[in-house]
């Protein structure tokens, strides 16, 4: 007999910690000035993926699955069920529960006097573009990194505020 429990933990700690790891790795690579020119696509990929994961942390469940035999639990698995797949930041944002969309919109507008939906649209396809840079002519500039880091840092801070406010 199998039993599954769904737990909605917002933000999802598993996804959130992974997002933090990708953002931190991007910062470490960026700070290595001697190599950062060659590593710009990797840095951008990591920052974009961290933003994607921060969004997914607001829209996922933790599944606890218990497998039993003869009334005795023989195995317990825990995993994450992401409720919206893909890499398009604007679509991931749109799929969020309304309360989290509103929180992010208000906080971003207050902090940066800008519309976060426009920012997600602007960077929506960047993760895929930089991963497949060799397939198309696509100019990547180091100057695109500070705004990406700003968005990722905002998302990290926002998840913290959502969790602990």
C-alpha cells in the first residue's frame, strides 16, 4: 500500500536552497576577474536558473510517499512536485498564486520603481539563449550581468521576506 502526502511549503525549502546555490556559484565565478570574460555565458546561465528556481519555490509542493507492506512502512521518499515547468520567467511568474505575484510586484516597484513583469519578459528567454549560444548569433555582454544579479538578489530577499514576515 502506498500513501502520499502533499505539503505546500512556501517557499519550498528544497528549491529555494538550490536557487541560492546557483546564485552563489554565479557570484563566485563573476568575482574571478581573470576568468569572468570567458565564463559570462555560464554566469548568466546560473543567474537565470537561480531566478527560475526562486519562482518555482513559490509554486511547488513537497510530496512524502510512504510505501507499506503488511501495515509497516518500508520506505519513505520525499521529493518536490513543481507546478509549472519551463524556463520562461514571464510564464513562471504568471503561474504563481495571485498573492505571491502581488507581493513581488509591490516590493519590486517600491524598491526599483519598475514593473517586475517587464523585467521577467525582458530576460525570459535568456537562459535558453546562452545555453545554446553556439547555435545562433547572439551578443552577450558583461554589462547585462549587474541587472540580472539585481533581479536574482531581489528574488532571494523576497523569498526570505515571504517566509519570515
